[in-house]
């Protein structure tokens, strides 16, 4: 039938106004014979317009009418649809929200009758009602049909708003319980002999156990089996296993009516590798000896649902005491941190932004935080022992463990996100937690949530708003109440007790919770603006401290810095307004002793952490450093004041470098840890070497000005040696140098020598004067004749000595010689003098090579500290720094004259040049470079952690763990770190044996 143009236009407009997106198709469906009696009925159009997807609802209604077996049945449906509003809302609501349930109604056209009832018991059915609905099912196919019929009624009440998301989730869990019981009944009927041998209990876990199931979700279970009296236990467990397996297949397998849901028993002891059914005693033996923290967290939701309920209750009663002791386990904090990170790490990158469950600000964040608080505080407060997330959250708020406002916001966000999840899954009855990308699907979800003005934009806005709330409160939930326990709050506001706060600090890894609480009280108590800002900052800072190896030290250091800077207007404002500054500070204060010690001597250096783009931690160039230090020297009154200023700059810049190193090693929320470990080594080595050179330049200028004005009677240069010359200084390295001078025209050589020696003596004294700044030790032992030789020589004296007396080890040492301060021309001429010694024409003779090998072997046997484990000694052990450097330097001595690329003082550059020249294979070069970088990182880590230099891994557990965190190993992985070091060093030593000690010429 064709409508008049005007009428068509009017209907078309009405359809659009009622939310139809394809009005032309809707007009054709309304003209179908099945809907002729209702074509102009405004009640039908209004009801369709109230659904999530009017187009889908209309199409589903036409399909349902077409599927009716005869005209009488079709008329009965139409009459009821118009006269009974409850049915109309429920039926059209389901058809507009779920194509899967529309398909079910089409296959089973009488099932719409399940939506007619509107009695009080029909509004909130439980397990008993669902069991009645499944009672006639006697095979997998009929069970699926009956299950969908029950599901239809749950979905109808859900989409119409008769029940909220928590009630719908509870009903879904009750339906799952009834379904498991029906499936077990069918399995037992198929194997009565097995059923007669055993008692089998089905324990629901996860969301089913927690009474908060999704529409489509794996139903997690654990099976407990026992023999009936007089039966053999082994045979009984086998019988129980057959029944459990059959029950799982009944629910999971695909039939002509599809499947119900997978039954997942992987939460059982040993997971999929363990037996499907265990006795109660076997379960307990496993949990008492082998279980991990996450397994106890999973048992929070354990609930007997099917089979022998008495046995199920015995199981729950037996495991519950173990659950509430989980927070006392030795590795509780590392396990917690590991689980927390694993959640996001396992999400495919392309899905992170669409993940409702596992993504940042998702459902898992809420559940995880609530469960952690339950594990910590549920030991002593039984009111918290609920398996249902929202009930547990309410109990946490009532007990003062979570702020009421925070709990209310989290409750609202969780309900919204769960409702979104339900609507997404309901559409096709498929298991998914991804927000769709198609606009039509987003529009349907938005309308189903009551967002009608601009459904897509409103949905995205609300989703992101709630996710942001969850992400913010995920951290705050755990840490903020610690402050409320000690701060002055409004009267009547619930707070953590001192004991509860102590328990939470212990759970976070704080070794001295009493001291931690005192620090929190000192920082956050009071009504001042400063205390208010601290109360805002500390919840997040406490989490960052807890993510380190020594949270106690982090909090103590933060209190010290805050006490020192508390009256400065910019300090707390910097931390509050720049997230990078606060997190950088937390990392620096809890990573070890060196950086906090440097900071405490001049707390204003906190400002370096505040540049949000990281530029504040970028090491400054040598010219920039020299310019600042020399300017400070010019302004100073006397050499002592000048060198004090220079040492102050050095201390500040050492802090900048250490902070950059720590932040780069740990990473932040905005910037992941630096993947290139070599880049961090080069950063530290270059920055500390440049800083040392600038400090020496400033000290030299100060000493000369104090004693001789602007004209020292002799030209004077400082030559960097060892790691200093190689731009590879560590935080605790001495400055290895040579001093060279050259009398000016007309100056007596003796006078010049006295002046040069006085300069050196005064420089060493001033740089070592005890003060708040770290000393800079000058080591000139690599000079000709070693400690027995003169401290300073003229260039002519060096030339005479090297021409006549130079030993192989001195040529070797000169490979690292580079001018670092003083007269540039004199320094250049010194390098021209020593180049033929360190890069000898024709390379080294065989005797010289043997001499170098003998020196190396003697050093290995004589210099390694007594009692040290050679395999873990980063400097002198096999595959350590010495092995790699001597191998590279032997190559330089042999081939430097012919290969210009080898003429460098830097180990990694020389190694790369040897590789390019074909003197070392690519594989060997990579092995040596990796070992050298790792050994250098270990030495830097030890200095950062302990505050003093060391070449071996610390023995104290917290210090060793801190070294591990710096090197990228999470909590509980110290053994992996040591194994990795041994493995890397072992591979490097094999290369050294071939290249350095081997007979083959390279």
C-alpha cells in the first residue's frame, strides 16, 4: 500500500522524531501485513521510540509476529502488546537492545509469554524461581532454551529500569547457580554409578561467586570431591572428575541452540595443570604450602552453589582463615605490585583505550583496590568479608577505611561502567569488554542509558568522566585514609584507626609504620594551606614511595625536604601543579641515599625536577658549566670562597645528573623507563666528567688568582686520565689526572716548578676541605714513576722520560689521556707528544702483548678484595669492566696507528670503531658492549643506593632490591638480576679469553 506524499512525509517525520535512523525502512515495516492493525496506533510508536534502537525493535517485532504459528497466536500477541504496558515496555525494550534475544524469540515464538507476568515475586527472582524455570530441562538443548527464557526476563527488567545493574548482576549469578545445578543433575542422571560413589561440591568463583555476573562471562568454578561412606577415595575422585567434566561440557558445548557460557576451572590449585577435582584435604595442603597471593585474592569470592552444599560450606570455612592471612605473607607487597602492573601490560596496545574492564580507569581498577583493602583490613573486621564489590565498598566506607565521598563517586562510576558492559554484551550475547567503535552501536548504548539528546557524544563524555574518576580514586582509595587517620578532620567524619593505618602501611611495604605515621601527622595535620596541599599530595606520593624498594626512606626524606622548604611559596605549589615534579621527587627520594643526601644540602634544587618536559634534568654542557663556575670565582673573595662556590655548583649538578639517571631508570606515568641502558651510562659518564672538568677549571683559576693574580709564571695544564679522560666517570669516581707545566719566557725553571707544585697542592686541599659539599679527590698516581715520581713535570721532562723510560703500562694508561683544564695549547702539545706512545707505528710487539697480559693476570689475582665473589665483581671480576676495557685497549695499542677510529679515549666508541674496522665481530662487540654497560650501571646503582662507591652488589636485602629496581627488575626478582649479570659476564669473559688471552692475532 502506497501512502500519499503528504502522509508519507508526515509519517517519515514522526519516525525520525521518535528516534528511528532509517525512517524509510521503518515505514515499509509498518506497512507489513502483520502490523496493519497497529499501523496508526500512537501507543506503539511511542513505545518503539522509548527503546535503545527503535529500528531494531520494530524489525524484531515484525520477525516475532511472522514467527507466530497461526493468526490466533499473532492476534493474541498484538492484543496483549497494546493493552498491557508492562509487556509492551519489556518486549520492545529487549527487541531494541538485543539481536541475540530477538533471534531466540523468533526460534521460540511462545517465549514472549515469559514477559507477561508482573507480580511482586516476578520482579526479584532468585535461585528458587530460576530452578523452577529450568526444571523441565533434561538435556543440553532444552537447558539452553530454558536458560534463554529465564535470561529474557532478566534482560527485560534490566533494559526497562525495573532493576538496577547490581540487582541484574545478582540475578544473572542466581541464574548461573540454577543452571549449574541443572547441568549437574543431567550429568548425574547420565552416570548414576558415578553419582553414587562421590560427594561433589561446585564452588563459584569470580563474578559468579561474588554475585555480580555479566550477561556473557566465563563462570569460574572450583570442584571439591569426597568419597561417600565406604567408597574408595581414588575411585570416588575419578567419578567426581567425570561428573564435573560432563557438567562443564553441558554448559559450554555448542548445540543447535548455541552454548550457555564456558565453565572455567582454571582458578583451581595448579591451574589447568592440576587435577580438576581434589579432596578438601588436598585443597588445604596446596593452599597452605604452595598458593600465591593472587589465589587468596580469588578466594575472596568463593561461594558454594551446586552439588553437595554441605561439603561446599566446609570448603569455604576451611579456606577463609587462609584468605584473611594473605596480607601477612612475606611477598605480599611485591605480589600486589606485580598483579597491578600485569593488568594493563597484558592489554593489546590497540585495545587499551577501549577496554572497559582492564584499561586504566576501568572496572578492574575498582575491583582490585576494593579487594586489596579487604585483604588488609578484613583480617580484623569481619564486616568487610563480602564477595560483592559494591557491598564491600559500602562496608569499607561505613568502617572509615574509605572516605564516604570517594566511595560514593566510585560506586556511581562502577555502576555506570558495569551498565555499559551489560549493554555491550547483551546486544549479541557475546563475551566482550571493548567499547565498540561503530557509531550505530554507540548510539544504541547511549540511548539505552537514557542519553537521548546526542547519545554518542554524551556516552563518550560520561564514560571518560567516570573512567577519570576511577583512575584518580584507584590510588587515593588505598592511601588517602592514612592521612585522614592522623589529620584534623571535621567532627563526625569516619577515619582509620591507628591500628588500621598501621596495617595498611605494613601492607604497602613500610618496615616502620609507627615512624611513617608520625611523619604523616607532622606533614598533614593542621588547618593551614600548607597542610591542605600536603593532604592532596601525600596519597599519590605514598603510592610512589611504596613502588620503591625503601618506602620508609622515601617518606622520611620527603619530610626532611618539606621541613627545609615548607616556608618557601613555590615548593608545594611546584609539586601540586606539576605532576612530573612530584613523581620525579618521589622517585629520587626513595631510590637510595646519594640523591637525597645531595638534595638535603641544598633543598632548593627540588626546582630542577619541575620542568614538565624533562628539560630541567638535562645535563648542562661543559662550556655552560665552566661559564657559571668561572663567573662565581670572579665574584668570590679569595680562593676558599671561590672553590666553595664551585663545589656548590658541582653538588647541584651531581644531583641533577643523579635525578635524571633515576627518573630515566624507573620511568614515570608519562614517560616510560629509558630502554637504551647504554644511553643512561653515557649520560652519567659524560655529565659527571664534564662537571669534574669544569670544577677543576674553576679551582685552578681561583688558586692562580689568589697567589699570582692573572699571570702564573708557568703555563699549566691538567690532563684527564682513566675514566675521567674517557668521559666515563661514575658518581663516586676520583679524578685521575696528570699535571704538566711549561715555564713562561724568562722565568726560572725552579720558580716555575715551585709555582706549579703549589697550584696542585692548593687545588687538592681546597677540593677536599670538609664541608656540606662532596669532596673531589684528585689522583695523580698514573704519572711517570707512579707515586715515587714528581707530582708535576714540564713538557720537556715528560718528553725525556717517555723517550727513555716509558713502560708498557704507561703507554697503556695514556690511551685515556685528554686535556681537561688549563692551557689549551700546552694540553694539545702534550697529546701530540704521547700519541706515538699510545698508537705505536707497526703496533705492539709480541713481548709487549705478553707483558700486558701478565699485568692483567696479576691484577686479577692481587687486586680482587678478599672474600668478594669474583663472578659478581663489576670491576675486576670475569666479564667485568677491566676485562672489557683491557681487551678494547689492547686492540687500540695494536691497531690505533692504522685505524683513526680507534684513536679515542672512550671505551664504547673504540669498541664500535674496532667493529667497523672488522677487528672484532659484530656478535663479540655486542657482547662486550652489553657487559660493559651493565657493569657500569651496577657501579652507578651501588653508589646511588648506598651513598658510597662499590664494585659488588650489596648484601643488605633492601639495598639489593633498590639496585634491582634501578636496573629494571621488579619486586621479587633480585635472583633474576643476579642470574642475568652472571650470564652476561660469563659470555663477555668467553670473548675476552679469545680476544685478549688468545693466540690469534687481531
